[in-house]
C-alpha cells in the first residue's frame, strides 16, 4: 500500500463511498481519508487541486497523474474521457498552487 495505514478504518463519511467513484482505487481512497476526505461529496467540495496538495504534503503521492484521476472522479468519468483542455487547466492550477521545488 502506498499510503499510510488508516488509524481507524471506520473513519468514513456519510456520503458516497470513495471506492464507488471513477478512478479511485482502494489505496487512493485510504490516502484520501488520511488527508480528511472521507467521501465523494467531500472530494467534490474541496476540489482536485486542494486534495492533491494535501496528499503531496503528506508525502503520499506524486500529483501529476492523481490530479487528473481526482478530477475524473469529481466529474464522474474515467480520466481518459477528460478533454485535453481540462488536463491543461488542472496543470496550470497545480503550477500556481504548488510551484516546482527550487523555483
């Protein structure tokens, strides 16, 4: 498992389980819960960029791929179905939020 082990595996939200969302593996769902995103509604509320920042701050993932996967989950589509314009927008938002180290 890539992420940290959940302190309390019952720590889930009352909304849609993360594992039912597009693009969310059990390991990613565990990591999302670790950073305070217990369900799909919480993911939608926080947004892909904010959640990726939390994941990266905890050292859980590299957000290059995860950002697009999370946005696909938010929109309810496989990440491959997001248009290139969405990927470019996310990339710009990520660069503004988390500039490359040493920049």
